[in-house]
């Protein structure tokens, strides 16, 4: 298991990536050799046993930050974040520039290193979770603007029906008579009584 957001809707982790772009699954055990990475869901073999398809850990060239995202409505999505390149020696490792060294036996669990987890968790929060929250705010604000426009259109229609002039409406909305007339002279689409 990787990182889980406070609301439980997001789970992030580092997924191993092979040179051809195939991503590893976050699974170990289950008959996967210790020097291999699972690359797909369990499949049943001809002998009836279940096993994960796998590839040698030595073929992993990088890791990518992945988040499985859910919403309260039940929809799901996958977010892909920055990639961390695998380097051949500890001397070349630099987590701030997203370079990680891991021997084959540690490739699957490199995320569990405290130093790696701290950097990855910070990126996940700042590049994904923070954005998710701000986009929710944008969506809520946009819905508020749409609702306010609908209320304003209805109020203008009622004012005109009640005999208000375009000059009166312009003053009430902070625009000229001509601008008010151009904006609202045609009733908004919708059912008429």
C-alpha cells in the first residue's frame, strides 16, 4: 500500500517502469520470483494455478508516481505524476532531481525507503492533491457564477415585465442602458409560460 489521502479518495505510490513503457503492478508475493516485478493481473495457467505475469526487476529503468483517484460519486481515474530515473550507482542518486539507485531486489519496494517516501509524498501532495482541491474550488466557483447569471437573467426579465427601462436595468447592473439592452433584449432560452 502507498500513500492515502485524508479523505481516502486517493492512493499514490511509485510504480516500476520498463524501457518499453510497461508499468509494474504494486504486487509482491503470490508466486512472483523475488527478482521479478508483476506486470499484469493474475492469470490462470494451463495447470489451473493462478500467477502474475512478471518481468525481471533488472529491466526496470524508472519509476512513475501514480495515483488511483476516486470521487464521492464513485467515478475513478488514474493520475500519472513525475518520473524518477533509475541510476546505476548510489553515487549518482539524487532524489531532488528524481534519480534513484536500487539494486534489483529493492526495485519493487524502493518507495518504502524513508528518504524516497518523503520526497514522493511531498510531490504527490503538491503536484496532485493540492491541485485536486483547487480544481474543486474552481468548479464550485464556476457553478456559483452560472447560478448567479441565471438569477440575474431571471431578475432582468421580471424587471422588464414589470415595466423597468433599459436605463434602470443598466444602472442596477453597473452598465450603460445600451449594454443592458444588448445583453438582455432577447429572452434567455428555455421554456415559456
